[in-house]
C-alpha cells in the first residue's frame, strides 16, 4: 500500500507497550488526510489508506485498478471481494503488527468489518471525524491535489503556490455531483459499522481549527497507549 513509510519519533516503539491500532473514519475533505499525517509522524504507525492504495492501482493500470476505476469515478464503493483480502494481508504483515497501524478508509461495509473481526484484527480506537455535509461540499469542490506530492490545496482557503499550481488537478470524484454520492456512501458506511466499534469509538468535531482537532485526537491516542501499558503490566 502507498504511504507506509514510518516517520517521526515512533513513540510506541520506545517502550514495550503494544503499539496503537487505530481505525479512522471521516467523510471526504473532513481533514482526515491532515490528521493521518500527524498520527503517522507522531506515533510511527503504518498508515494504510485504501483510497490511496486504489488510486495507485488505477494510476499503474493494474487489473485491480482497471476494475476499481469505474466505481471510484462514480463515487461508489468497490466490491468487498476486491479489497478485503488485500487489507487483511497488509494489516497482518509482521512489520505492520510491530509498528501499529492506522487504517484509513476501511472498513466501509458490515462485511469488511466482519472480515477484520473474523481474522482477529481488532482496533484499540475508532476515531470518527465529524463535519457537516454542507461544509464538506464547499471544501471538496475547491480541492486541488498536487500530483507530484499528493499534497492537497483549496482554490479559496489554501491556494497552491504558483510553481505548484500547474501540476494540481481536481480529482475526478471531487465534483459536486459525485461528492453527494460519496457523502451518502460515507453515511451508509458509518451506519453499517458504528455498532461494531462503539466500545472503542471517539467522535471528534472536525469543523474546527486543525490544531484543536489534533489536540483531541492526541488525547484519545494517549489514552489508548496508557491503557495498553496498563494491560501489559497486569
Ligand atoms: P477515499 O479516498 O477513501 O475516499 O476512497 C476513494 C474511493 O476508493 C472510494 O470512493 C471508493 O470508490 C474506493 N474505496 C476506498 N476504500 C474503500 C473500501 N474500504 N471499500 C470499497 N471501496 C473503497
């Protein structure tokens, strides 16, 4: 999967504490990408983003990418059987188990959540980033992605610098029509899986300055690390 480099201080690797295992859910443009960058650099976990992985497959023109593209272009989920085994293999890889993981964009259906459970893959924390739909539509339609770095900008709130602007593109699923379909898909996904994660769920208001969002996320992760430490000591 793309973006698995371990960077930052790798806090969890400094002790014998089991590393955090986190699922993050957030609608398109909820700020999830920014917060994932923070979590990855602060805690050294593997970031496993199914959206990034699938976009890389599409760009490389692999058989999976060719199949996935028609769903992705329409803002629809790709079929469970195309994604479940890939994610299970990634999460259970020894280096990922050792570092801890941040699963981003998965699970999105009850079948995907059940597949994780059946494989004994349990998260310590289910982070849910909440932002009202109408704000998300504004954010998504102005979003531009730098193809070279993956960094995102906003035409109004965070325009790309001139030297980068020419290589920024609008993702094919970032139009108003498609964002509405993707938001429906997101709400359906949350409805399908939230009950399974209620015992580890932290909801975060994502409609605030990113520093405040990060602060709440940090508190939730620190709590999990403390709990894991206590369990290890018992
Ligand atoms: P994202 O960047 O997470 O919004 O994902 C972009 C697109 O990739 C989604 O709209 C889906 O078409 C596809 N996708 C990503 N993750 C999944 C998943 N867990 N199940 C099915 N489709 C997915």
